[in-house]
């Protein structure tokens, strides 16, 4: 149980375009979802936290107008990278929580490459 | 602000060795601590979750201990195998937030 999927697993886009990444909780309802970014050989850094039906809370230094997060249902959250640039190339991982406290179930990640 | 460090940053050992990975954190007011494995280009696989009231957890060849007062956790891997090669991350859980360490890259040589 507690499976989280991400789609796509990898994506290549051209600079200036937007790309959407989906995160789904497959067998549970997620009250809270989290988005992380991981640069090569670095650890996961939290980008934002979202609760279903509410606006996302972004970490300091993360541009909310660039990284649009929508958590429209208890099983789906999306991250849209707008006007992507090569420096946005990274591994994006989402996680989902049933209770919001003390537990997170992680997706397999999405590799974004911006050319 | 919670800071998590992991030592060593990288480790290469011959197959069969027992090894210890270390995780340190600055704020002892943690909820839980969790160890993960990450293979190259992949997501996280949960290995062990230690609740703040516990001192250790075991799963197969893995044993994780937690000493909140000293701000330390260790992951012990017995009889290492080439398949154990991966990056090992510890995450300190503060309420709903997970704070990750930088990881230890482990290579087990056949």
C-alpha cells in the first residue's frame, strides 16, 4: 500500500516552454503533497507543500510564479515549470502523506532536461 | 533550523564487510527518523523508520539506531553485497517536514 506515481518519468523540453509533472497517490487519499528538487549528487530540497484545495506553501527562494503547483484532488498534484530554462534541469520528486505529519510516501521522480 | 549531515560522503568496501553509515542532526526535537536508499536516477526506497520513542529498528541485514540526545543515528549493514551499492539518505522528520542529509554513496565491490 501507499504507492505514489509520477508522470512522466523523464521529459526533455526546449528553453522557454512549460512542462507539467503529475504526482498521484494510487491507493490512498493524500491530504498533503510535497515537491522536492534534487540536483546531481545533492540531496533532496523541499520546494513546496500543498494541501488539497489550498494554495501551495513555497520554501524560501522558490519562485511560485515559475513553479506552479495545483493540488485539485486528494489523489493528484501537478507541478508546472513555466518558461523553463536549462538551470531548471533537475530531478523532481513528489511525496504524499495521508495524515500530513510524520509520514511521506515518495514517487519515483521525474528527470527534467531543458535544452 | 535543523541541519543534517552524513559521514562518510562516500564509501567503497569489498563484498562481505560489515559497515556503518552515520547521520547527525542539530535539533533533537524530532518526530521520527527515516533511512532511505536511492539508486542512480531513481526515487527513494524506504529502509527503516525509527520513531522518536524507539532506539533502534531492524530489517534483515539492516539495523538502524537513534540517539536523540546526541543527535545521531547510525545505519549498520551486515555482510554487504554488491546489490547494496546505492546512495543512502537519512531524513529527520519534524512534524510534516522531512529534512534530508546529503547522503552516503556506497559501493560494494565483488
